[in-house]
């Protein structure tokens, strides 16, 4: 498993968990240790931004010396041993596909035609949220907390936006803090991951939930989640303000 592979590389480099955590920008091991635990981290790949930092910390250490390609494989990314395949590739665009959306293995040797930074404007808003009192819910707080690179499929979509996931009810599909992208013009279908926004009271923002759409009728919608597993979450349509479809990796890439 990817968590065990990370641990083996760290130990081969002769670094403590606390040392590697700090090298990767964490305050200490407590914030990092989940990535070495198959119980707490269950996704197929590690987040690409983390793996890039790990690669900088571990490459060249240990016996035999750790190669960059060994570390990058933890994010499902393959590169040549000389690293030349990554030259000119937009790492932020790869991050959109690999980290935020769980895109499977990417061969950087075949990815050198990805858009360059100057063709991906950093103007896609990420809306801020306020965590609610019910597990897994949040509210749009009306602010923009970040701007990220706009993927090709959202280049001309004025109202597209991103949201950082709150909670772990959709793990391992989405973990807390993951970035998801919404195209408001694409209608959600059963089986799609969605953000469901409910009406608030007295003009206040209503609660939102990230779930999977099971079915939708004239009077109710039925949702599912992964953690804990449920497929019977039912909401009256009268309470629903909007249902936003979360884009898949293929949709983000425009294929």
C-alpha cells in the first residue's frame, strides 16, 4: 500500500517521522502521520503537493540512494530517472488532475503537451465555507478564500468555482481539505458527486452537503455517502436551493 511504501522510503532515508514532517512543512509528526497509516489514509495515491515535498526531502538519501522516480510513484506519477520528462510540465495542472480529483497514474513523459502556466489563468474562485453544527455540513460564507489555476474545461465558464471539502463523510472519494470543482451549467445525474445547498432561514446561508446523488424525483432527492456508509439520505425538494455537480477528472481535463 502507498502508506507502507512511504514509511519504507522514510526509514530507508534514515529520517524520523517528525523530521520528515517538518521538512514537508508540517508543524510536527501529528499532522503528517496519517499518510503512513493505511487505517487513516485509504486513497490509492498520496497528494501530489505532499509527494513533491517528500521527493525534495528524500531524493539522494539512504542506501541505495532514493531516486526521485521512486517517491513520485507514490502520487501515481511516472517520470524518467533523469527527470527530463517533467521539464516544462505544468505541475499545478497535474495537481488538479491527480490530487484534487483522484486521477489515476499520469505518465509525465506523455504529458509534455499539458498547458503551460501562462495559459492557465489563476482566476478560478474557491469559495469560503463556515463549518456547521451537523456532521458533514457547511455554509457558503460569501467570501472567496483562494484563486486557483483554471482547468481547460472551465476556461469560459464564468460561474465555475471550487470548494475545499469539509469533513470525511465522502472519504476515500474526497478527504477533508480536498479541492473539488463545480460547473454550474452541467446538470447532476444519478451516480454523480454533488454539493447540495439547502435554503437558509431569514436570508441566512443554508447548510450544504457533499454527497453522491442516488436518485431524484419531483418531491425528494436521495443521497449516499461513504463514511459511514449510507444510501438513504433523503431531503425534500422544497428544502433544496441548488444541486451542483462536482466534476470528474475526465471532465476537468476536457475529455
